[in-house]
């Protein structure tokens, strides 16, 4: 993971920071500690310390991160690099490093360039203990529009049911609307995550919410031949949902999922209506 795009955020004339970052990236913890032992307080007046914290967090080097955090009186880490440190540690599941960073309030809740905020990164990677820590700290996670949209969609897409339940049950996670839940439902249906689909349906997720790929949940499941999910979605459909079935039938037919075609036709003949969804052939 590179910070090349942010090299102009700060400029330091202290060559020892490059040596420190090199030692951290190569896993040379003892060398990194030795370099830090020789750093004066004046030397710590550099936002390169923030970069060092980022690299230490990404590598899970708890001792080095602790030394840097203990010097926060002198370090101008700021929320930018601190937020990236939190996100990288969360993505990798380094829970002890995450806890240290959460104890430093200015480091919380900055989006990185790769997977958005820390909660989103932990949910995507399946680190349920880190997710719980972030939720307990009140770390937001719904604003990201990076890979997989947001923490809820990320957990549903990957089938991380423990994390999905934590998000749905947490009072610190944003209030859900049916459309918000519906986008996670579409993602779970697309990937064939049956348990995630069931959990979201139990929360009254909107079956007709559009996701980023393959439209609605029924269309997504039909596209990829997830027959059991199609059956479950049809059981949850009302007559008001019928006008949205055209795309599902088209995609099932185009991809040769004959069982799903039959299920859709038997569920309601109105499903054969073409509602303007183009099917590439």
C-alpha cells in the first residue's frame, strides 16, 4: 500500500525518517526502536512521524506504534495519517494496534484512498473483533463510497454474518432505512450469501432497492443462478413487487437458468412483462 499520492502533504529534511520507514516496512522492529531512541523532541516535529505511524500500523508493529503514540506531545501526526493508520490496522485485523489508535481521539475516522473508513475496512476483511471495537468507540462507517459501498454492504457481500449482525444490532451504527438495507440485500443476493439474505429480509430490507450491479436483489440472484435465494425472495415478494420482475426473468433466461425461469413464471405470469431492462446477448 503506497502513500505516493500524498507525498506532498508534508516535507521533512530529516533523513532519519526515511531510514525509520524502511526499517518498519522490512519488519526490523529492533532497528526501528533504536532509531526512535535516538530521535530528539525537535526531530519529532515532523509529519513524517505520521507516515511512520501509518507504516507501523499497517505492519502490525505494536511496539513501534506505541513509541510513536507516546511521543504525541511532539508529533504532528494529525487526523490524515492517523486515520490511514487506523484504517490499515483495521483492514489487517491488528486489534491491539487498533485499540491504541482509538485511544488517541484525533486519529479516528479518516477515509483512506483504498477501502474508505476503518469500520468499512474491518467489515470487508472479516475482522469481527475489530468491528466490535470500532462500533463500541462510536466510529462511523456509512459514508464510504469505496469498494463495496459501505460497511453493511461489505459484510453482506463477503458473507460475514457475525459482522453483519453486529452492524444491524449496534446503536452506534447509522439508522437504517429499507432502501439502505436493500442495497446490502442486493449485494448478498448477487454473491449467493443465503444467510445474509435471510438476515436482511428479517429487517424488512427493500426488495426493489437498486444496487450497483445487476439491479435489484431478485435480478442479481437470477443472473447468477442462485435458485434458493430466488425462491426466498419470491416468498417475500408482494403483488406490488411484480412489475420489477421483468429484468430477473430476462437475465435468468439469457444465462440458461431454466429452473429459475420456471420459478418466476409459476410465481406470477405478469413476470413475463418486459420493463425496459436491456439484456446483453
